[in-house]
C-alpha cells in the first residue's frame, strides 16, 4: 500500500529496476574467484556450483549473467516446490531445459524439492548453479541424502566488496533511483558507514524515501537525519570543508 510520510507527500512504493547484465557487473577482487568459477571455462564437479555470500554482494547478478548466457531456467529458492521440479524433468531433454539456476536456494522450505532438483540435474546431465547466504554444507537440512549432496557441492564465496566497489555500488543504486547526491556528501558518508553491500542498499532506500517525501535534494543534514543509526565515527575520516548550503542543508 502507498505510505504517507508524516512530514510530506504521498510516497508510492515503486519498484526499482536493476540491470543484471555482464556489462553492468563491476569486476573486483572480492568477486574474482566467483566470477572465474561461474563464468569461466572450468568444469564443475558433478556440473554443480554454489555461490555464497552476504546480502547484496553480487550473487544474484552473477547468477543472472550465467543463466542468460547458458539459456538456463532461473528459479527462486523461496518459491521452489516439488511440483516445479517435476515439471522441469518430467519431459526429460524434450522439455527444452538445458541448465538451471536457483537464487536463494537455501530459502526453499521443501527439502525434498531441493533433493529432487539435485538428483534430476545430475541424472539429465544439466548444469546447476545455486546461490545462498551460507555454503551448502552449512544449510540447516535434515534429510541425510540432501545433506550429503550439499556437502559434495562445490562452493565459492562472493566476498564483501572493497571500498572502491562499495562506492560504485552506492552510486549505481542512487542513479537507478534518479537520486543526485553531491560527491562531497558521498565522500563524507562512505567512511562512516558499515562496509557492506547491504548497507548501501539500505542507504539508497532511505534517501530515496526522503527525497520523494520532501521533494528536496539530498543534503548532509538530510543524510544524517535519515542514516543516523548507521553512521559511525571513523577517526581517520576527517570532515571535508563543505560550505555550499545546497550540500550542507544549512548545517556545517
């Protein structure tokens, strides 16, 4: 439902389109190993690979690149059922399915569905790419056969992004929402925020809400007000001299 901000206008919950293409992916050291395994030419054991890492680290983006380039069926683990798996393999190779990708695979509530998926992909010789917050060997499953197959799955971590990549991620998230933030504000914010991709997602979400609700550009005062619980003081991050009222919002 639409949300009316207490200080401003009606805020509609518009979805923001993200671009999950190879051209839009930012290569960095933190994702180099995952990129090499998923998008390279190295064969996966049992044709099965799992990417794991924290929210926002790039797992979904990489998985969608792979799915697009391999004509793979892309599924959501949270919605996966035994019926879905049966339909995938019901017609064998005649189904047209040649590869499968499952995002957030560890979120599947039906362990039998995951087990049948792994078994079916192996039986039909299909490549299977998975993603999750944790490596498959640490997924909380109870079926012994599934636990065994997950332990045997090649797992590669997508590590937390380095500072350079965090800056790119934040600027891209802001651009997707058509939010203009002065470079001086970005420079001031980044050293004071937790260095995670999930934080950048939350920053963009809050600033988007604030600008829509107030109809104003982002100032440092607005950023502090919206992000106060995320901000930490880094003694190495000295305050830049910002005198433009449009940037400071009247706060020095």
